[in-house]
């Protein structure tokens, strides 16, 4: 097929967004589908009814009686190959609607908690989604036209129960549903941690579903407490990801404490999405800024020595002696690898820590100076103003004013 690379790319994008996309042959699709991993929410009868009716040069969006949607399109020059994408939702389904769907389709109330888990794990794919734009562009490419038929069919399948009749043991059905939704959630979490470890800030859109409060496990009756609990867990996991990425505990402690306070200040479950996005970005940026893994061992040891105790004697001569190297060698390799002198780096770190203490504590300026390893408070104020453009007291007043204006 002349569009094979584009097709592979499209399917890879859907995979990264946790949307199933498979190629099905019109000739033997039943045999193919039997080989797919078991899923009690999928019915062979759905495909049996849909696939034979698909026509060429048409993009189908078909929803079943459970309001789950699928895209189907027949690939040209392929001997009847079908691209299937889904299931997904076109909008979030509230709990009340799920209760009605369960009653309408004969699903026992005992299974409702599993329905909640399942539907919360589905992607919401709206018409203005970037993925839909990509899919439409792909259709224009393969059919060589800017105008093609879009077929939107609702409630296409009306006869089958949600839980497959082949699974007669209801207890095993419950376990399978629960296992699959848990697996999906942990898959998201592991990908988030790996992305933070590598400092991949550009992957934030990929985790849009995982940042939604609707995705979180229903571990508490109170929705707000539920999202707070999950955010606390994610703060710990993302911190671990950043630690794996080579960030020193000093920096991790500051940012995790900051987010712990923000989590407890949440007023509505819907606020969690923005906070989760902020957490992901900041931990990734922390890795990109402070990761030690890319540096030679002598540089790693030097930075760790500085970051561990900024109040200590951190003169370049003292550091070189404690590491067992000459001052000339340490100064040369540090400047070459970091892009600034050792003295400049130490001052930057002390000023950075001073701004943090001024923003988060009520310590007196002279006390903050001591915590930053500067014995003379007057010299500290001059040094601070040279780097920040304001004295420590001016900076603190500005931060207080900014906080009150929010």
C-alpha cells in the first residue's frame, strides 16, 4: 500500500493515546478477532454486524447501545482490510446515565462499580480532537479527495448484553473487568513515571485522560477526597520518577512539599486536571534542569556536595580538597561541563535557595543568609539584589502582595 508508513504512524499515535486500533480482514475477521485478548466488554456479534456492511471511501463512526464509539474505514488497495479504532466515548458519561444504561441493558446493580471503572478508563474523543483531525487528513490522503462521506450511526447494535454470553461465571466476569481497568490505570502511571524520568514534557497531551478526575479509581465516596488521595499518590510516584532521573532529594523535597499543599487546597474535583498537568510539567523540568546522570562522576559528586548543605563552607578550595582532586582540575572540568565557574554555580544555588525561603517561610533575612552559607547579612542583601533586582525584604513584600491579589 502506498500509504503504509502513514498508516503505521497513525496507529502508533492512537496507541500512545491508549486507543485500540487494529487491522481486520473482511474475509476472515471472525478468526482474527478470536485471537485478540479476551475482553468481556467486546462482542464478536458487534463486528459480525458492522464489518460486512462497510463500503469504500466512507469513514464510519458507530456507537452501540452502551454509548461506546468506534471508527471504521475500509483501506483502499488492500483486499478488504478494515481499520478499526475504539472503543471510546464522544463525551464523559455521568454516573446517573450509567445507572440508566445498566438498567436498560440488563446489567445487575452489583456490576455497577465495575461499569464505573470501565467507563472511566475509556478515552473521550471529541470532534475537535487533534486525533480526529489526523484521521480525517489520513482519509484525504488514502482516498485522494478532500471530500468523502462520513457515516455516523447511533445505537447500531441493540440485541446483545454488555457482558459476553461466553463468560458464564459472573464472578470471573467481575474479576476480569476489575483486572483490566486496574491494568490500564497502572499502565498510565508507569508511562507517566517513565516520561518524568526522561524529562519528556512534550508528552503531556498524551496523558490527558490520566489527568482527568473521571479516570481515577473510586476509592472514596467523597469525590473531592478521592481525587486528593490519588493526587497524593501521583505526587509520590512522580517524585520517584524524577529521582530516577537523577534529581537530588533537596530539589525533590521542595517541589513535592509545594504540591502537597496545593493538593489539600483543592476545592473541586474538576481542578485536579490542571494540577496534575502542572505536576507533570514541573517534575519533568526538574529532571531537565537538575539531572546529574549526564555529568562525569566528579561533577555529580561536586553538585551533590553543594546541594546537600548550602550553609557549609563551599569555597572551591574546600570542595576540591574534600573530593581529593586539585583545585585547578576541578575548576577546569566544572566550567567545561557546566558552562559556568564553580563559584558562580555556588552563588546561584544560594540565591535560588534564598528566594525559596523568602517565599515559603517567615525567617528573618539574617537567618536566611546563614542558611545559605553567607555570614554577613549586609553582603547577602547586596548579593541578592545584584542577582534578583530587589533586596530580600522587597522581594518578600512583592511575593506577599502577589499572593494576596490571587
